[in-house]
């Protein structure tokens, strides 16, 4: 699962003065599980955007009080709404509306009359981009707050102020309902009765301090003392160590806890305690890592309570932490670059085929066209190819999200691979401007295999389409299929091996490690000759591996490439 995957549906605001169109859109989104808001004029729509902060806005062009353009312009001038995705609702025959809408700040547009499939596809793409940006912003905020917590430990404030600021910012960074620092007296030994505790500070009450605790009522703290490690209670209702105090904790509404021991040179001085009412696994791995870092810094602050004015001389540990944060910031920048490339690529690849579809549709819709000429048939072919490009791109984006979230369902059934080959030849016949030359070689007695037929067809379509796109039109593509005996210890059946060979441009050796990465293109420019989002081979690799198989390739620049994959004949 990707670090930035999301299963959120989102809240969608529909601003449309026509009640029929508005109800159609509401029903389309509700059928897919989205929550909706409605507004019948531009001013009310802008007010709802400010008040409810929807995840996506579907905005008509012609509206009472404020037009769609004016709403867009006002939203983009408002910092809280500047990044909110807005889909402008317009007509296919009003290209000026589209251009003007995009210039005024619209993210994308929906053409009237619209189809449910297109509406949902556009909404999903824009929501995924929005959620991706939200998660980047949230992650950056957490690390910024964590850095502020670390800076607190080197400040010249009184120690009580330092500790309160520390727990307050830690609670904000990790989204905890309560963050406390517990001090202990005595050493951990066989006799737990001799261990006494007291609350040094708690973020929800600046006046709470030096309150004695019965540590026998805090089994999570005792366990952290015994092991010297962070203790995570994901669910108070089911974790066995909480059995003796479960009723009390449930009464408080608590769901999960983190206890981090505060140690200095092997000596346990206390614990950083965070509690949450969020259900499920409320603390992420990233938040747990931040808690460890903060606990380490807290230990130094407590141990040196009387020497806090000299802490600037003892910052070697903080320097290392700052270096780690610097590396993390570099990773965030790298992820941000990926996001930018993703947004640019998707935007470009969606608009290019749509421009062709709209342009050729206008030509075909003229009166007295009569029987299509060869030139008109060429236009129709272009329309079909561009439409298929768009559909495949949207499907690839959606499949990538499902694969990252681990929500791609597989249904293994007996499959005749000859039928797969026939379907591939049929479905890729319009990938290039001329009829593809696909040659096949497979045994006559090839038995059926156990596989997910749709996923296996998608694997072959992606690999064959890739071979056709990166070859000269009319250049042959060869598909070779054979059955081989399993040779690895993990092979529980014989294997089906498939190879797809082209005589295209090949792949430079410097790119070999990146071929199966998401969004990878040999030419990353928006004007590159080979169109696509760079998801086909990533999806093919993921689906092969989910079949229990393996995929690889051989390539010689300017000579061609052969992709191979094997999958078990029978699933375990």
C-alpha cells in the first residue's frame, strides 16, 4: 500500500440552477457513496464553499447572482479555497466557456450532456489529486511541529514552561487527546510496589503538576519500563495487558495509547504518555517514529532541568535529529515532485484526447455529411483511438489506487490462454494508425490455467500496447507462449511463460531499474511522442506478482525489447 493512498470518498458541492441537472448529479454521486451539498446560485455556492469546505465543487457556468467564472475567481483569491478542485459544467459546443473557465481557476470541466461514467471518472481523478496534496501537507505539518518540539528543549524558558510547550506541541503534532510526561522515583526491579510515579505536566491542563500516580493502574507504562521499548496499545478493548483497567479506560472514551520510556544513559526517568479516542490503529508508523524522537529529546530536557541554560553546548543529539529531519524534508520534496509530475501528466493526457474528440465530433456533426469519405473515416478512427486512450488512462489511475490500497479483488478461474491472445489482438487493433502485425506462437495442447481472466487480459494488453507504441507502425510484435516445469522451491505447479518481443526503440540501460516504477517515462516532457501516464508496466508487474508470478525484460537500444513473465498454471 502506498504511503499516500486514500479510501476517502469526500464531500461534493453541486452548484447548478437547473433542478433537473442538479438532481441528476446528486444521484450520480450518491450512487457511488459520495456525500453532496447543493446550491442553486453562485453566491450561495461560494458561501457553502467557505462554510463547509467541500472536497470537490461541480460548478455551472451560467448562474444567478454570481456566474461560475466569478465564483471561480473569488475562490482562487481566498487562501482557504485556493487549492479546492473545481469542475466547470459547460457544453461541448462552447469551447470559449471551457477556456474561460480554466483561466478563471477551474481545475477541469464536465461537458453537457454528461454521462455518469465521465462524471465519476473526472471526480475521482480530481479527488485523488486533492487527497494526495492534503496528505503531503499533513505530513509536512507533523514534521514541522515535531521540529518545533525539539527546539523547545533547547530554549531558555523555565523548565515547567519548556515541558508544557513540549507536550502541547506533541499533542498537536500527533493528534492526541492527552499528552503527559510521567516521572518515576526509584528503579525498576522485581518488586513493582516500590516504583512511584507523578505527573510532571499534561497538555490539557497547564496547572496539572506533581500529581502522584499509582503505576499499577498504568500497565502500559509498567510494560515500557520492563522492556525499555515503546508500547503501543492499538485497541484498549482487546489488548490483554489492559484487562485490569479496561472498564475504567472505556468509561473515559479512550481507544489507543502510546507509552514511550524516557531514558538517559540507560536510566529510566519516566514516560511520555499519549492517549487517543480515535478508533482503530489511530497512531500511524510515522507518528510513532515522531513520538520516539520527541521522547528522546524530552529525556534530555528532564535530566538537565537545572542546566537548561547550558543545553546549547550539548546539542550533538539534536544535530543528528536535525540531519534526519533534513533528509525527511528531501523525501517530502521528492514526493512533492512526483505529485507535480503526476498532476501535469494526468492533466495533459486527459486534455489531449478530449481535444481531438471534441474537434472531430464537431466535424462529424455537420449537416449533409452523407456517406463518410476516407478522410472522414480517418477522423472517426482518430476519435476512437483518443477515446480509448482516455478510458485506459482513467482505468490505469483507478487500478493504481486500488493496487496501492490493497483493494484489488482477484477471482481465479480456469482460463484458456488462446482466448486471451485473441482478445488482445482485437483490443489493440487501434493502438497505432495502421493495423498491428501481431504474430503468435503457442502449443496446440496448452492446457487451461487458473487465473483472474480480466487481470490476465489487462497484463497482456498493457505489455502488447507498450510494444506497439514504442515500435514503428506496422513493425511486428511477437507473442511466444510455453509451459515450463517449476524449478524454484516456491513453485507449487508448472508455470506458464509468456514473452512479448518488439523491434522498437529499446530501453537505455540507465533506465532499466525504473521501467516498472509508477509514472516513469523515458521522455518526461509534456510534448513527448509516446503518450501515456507511465502506469501500464507498473500495473502489469503488480498483477503478475499478485498471481504469484515474476516479470522481467531484456532490451537493446534501437533494436527492440522483450518482456517476459511467468505465472503458476495452478494457484495455491
